[in-house]
């Protein structure tokens, strides 16, 4: 497994981390906690040592099962979680007052609830779960996170920025206020490379790449006839003609991926941490088999330059909203 430093935090993390959204058991369909524990155990056996969860994943259940795993096994992991906006609006809408999303008392109380679910006294990284540039000059969220850090309840803090709005994090990075930025980054969504990644490198901010498999399309397993359960998040993400268009683009990638790896999954995940600005990439992992396939990509290393150059042609400027 390759390891990198998470920006200026100094925390060493595996280039493939454990994305714990789906194991919450709500927006990706039912999930057996026994499969979750098995997947976490296998991921850590293979060298994964970073877990990213959130208070809203399964309305706290993801944090609970992560906490149970850590207590049962004693595994040494860097754990990141997220504060949900008080108004529960995803993505953050421009013009939203900070008091409606991240007032100081809300940030503090939600963090304390997360610590209880995780069975931890201090979490390595706390993140705001949505962001808009208009909050950059607001003191509410910053004073809350600073207080939590002073109290020893969080070690570092960052922000998860809205999907397909990579540039919204540039000012935040340049401000020097946060330690990390979490952003959608994959073969199709390469916009973070334009401005966000260079800014992060200049300022020592760690980048956490999320959705490296494009909500499962880059596994290569979806077809134009794939039908999602109505409760599955992807039934909205790939609504209308979006599924057909995505599958067509994925099919064009399959012959290319065969030149650089065993599978499209491997190629997509290696792409997601090839850029030197990325500290870790967090694919969703729901069972031991997925742990082996996803975490295994971290031991192979970045893609070669010729592969990266060729994949630049598959950048897709889209701006989906669900």
C-alpha cells in the first residue's frame, strides 16, 4: 500500500481509504452490518488506514458501525466525519445564511453526537458537509471548529465542497483556514486539476478525492437496462438519459483500461490518486470482495504518464443535480 501525508495535518493515510456512505444502509439500499465489519477488517488487513464517514450516513448508523469495528479490533485508523447542515440542504444553495446551515452551537453539538456514536474522545478530522464561498468570511463555523480543536475533540478540520463546484474551494484553500478539502474527482470529473489542486499544493492543504468510481458507473457493471431501487440514491443520480449516456462513455474506457490494469475499477482508482495533490481516495466499500478490489489498487501505484494523458480525453464537463 502507498501512503501519503494528509496535507499539513501530518497524518499518514493510505492512498485508498474506506468510504463509509453506503454502509449506513439507507441511500444505497439495505446493508448487513456483518458485511460491513468483514469489509472493514479486510480493508485494514490490506493496508487501508483511513475511514471517511458522516453523521447523516444512515442517520448515524455508519458512524456507529465504524465505532463498533474500531472497538472490537483495536485497529489504528485515521477517522474523518462530517457535520450536516442544520437545514439538511444538499448541495448548499447560494444565499443561504450561515445560521441556517452551520451556526456555532449546531457544529459543536453535532460533533459531540458523532463522537458518542464513534465511541471516540477525539476525531482526527471534522468536516463541514456542504459549502458555499459566501461563508468564507463568516465566524460561526470557524469559531465552532476552532473551539472543538482547543477542547481536544477534533484534531483537524476541513470542508467537503459541492459536487461539480471544484473552484468553490479555491478561496477557502488560499485563506489558510482549513486543513483539508474533500472534492468529487474521477476520470469523468477532472475539473479540480485546473485550480483547486494547484492551490492545495501551494498551501499544504490535503485533498480527499471522493466518488472516484462515479457512483459505481466506473466499475463497468452498469448497463443501459440497469434498474435501481427507488430508495437507491442512484435512481435519481442516473435518471432520464443520464444512465444511457454514462454507460456509453464507460464502454469506451474498457478497452483502454485493459492496457494499464486488470479492471476498469483498478484503472479508475489509480487515476484518482495519481495527481500528487491527492492524499487519499475514498471509494465506497460494502463487502470483503470490494475491499480486496478497491484497496488492492492502492498497492499498484499511480498510472503511467501515457495513461493519464489518454484519459484526459475522457474528461466530461457535466453539472448534474438531483
